[in-house]
C-alpha cells in the first residue's frame, strides 16, 4: 500500500514537471497577402499581363486590317477566290486565337508556380521560426477557413512572422514576449 502511494506521488511529481506545450497561431491569409515578395511577384506578373494584352491588341488590330483588305479584295474577285480568301482568314484567326490562349496559359502557369514557391517559403519560415523559438505547435488560420476560433492575442504570431519575413525586424527570431514589451 505504501509502495502504491509512493508510485502515485512519483507520477504526480513527474507529470507536474512535464514541459508545457508552447502554441502560437498565424493568420495565413494576412501573412501571405502582406508578404512583400508576393506583392512584388503580383506586380511583376501584372506588368507581364498588361504587356501581353497590348501585344494581343496589336495583333488583333493588324488582323482586322488584314480582314478589311482581304474583304475588299474578295469583293473584286470571283466567288470561288473570295471563299478561298475568307477561308484562309478564318484559319489564320483560329491560329492566332490558339497562340494567344497558349501564351495566356503559360503566363498563368508561370505565375502559379512562383506563387506556390512563395507559399512554400512562408511555410518553411514559420516552421524554422517555431523550432528556433521553442514552439510545440504553430497553427494556421484564415478568414475563409477559421480553424482557430479563439486564441489569446499573445499567441498570435501573425505580425511577428510577417515582419520577420519582410525583413523589417533586425532579429527574425524575435519572440512574442519581445513584442509585448
């Protein structure tokens, strides 16, 4: 009986010495959307998109001029020759549309690849931050899919992570305790 009592006491002492889990959370949407590298990427691709649209408009205008020229020629030609000319125009229009769609898809695919690498970079950064600062867990949440319904504000690492990612803080291993001071 005495041994059981000592064993229970030993278990209580050991369990009270157990390290507390250190948990933080991050608003993923805020961190990703306010990450300067992502903003720069979006700006760069917006410029590429605008250049693509200008080029597409230019090609479209050149094609319209060719259509008008061909229609004028077709009116002066025989019906058979006019059909050949218009058939050639339709074929060229389809080729141009396919080319523009392909270029648009390549631009979109390139953007998505780079955005994915930015997201991976953020995830890796948060993981390293957690390890360096002794976190057991760093949870992620967004406004669209709120996985954290409540958490003390001192556990919200969103701004700390964002500042460290953007390099506005001298020490990227800044802790939540440093921010509260």
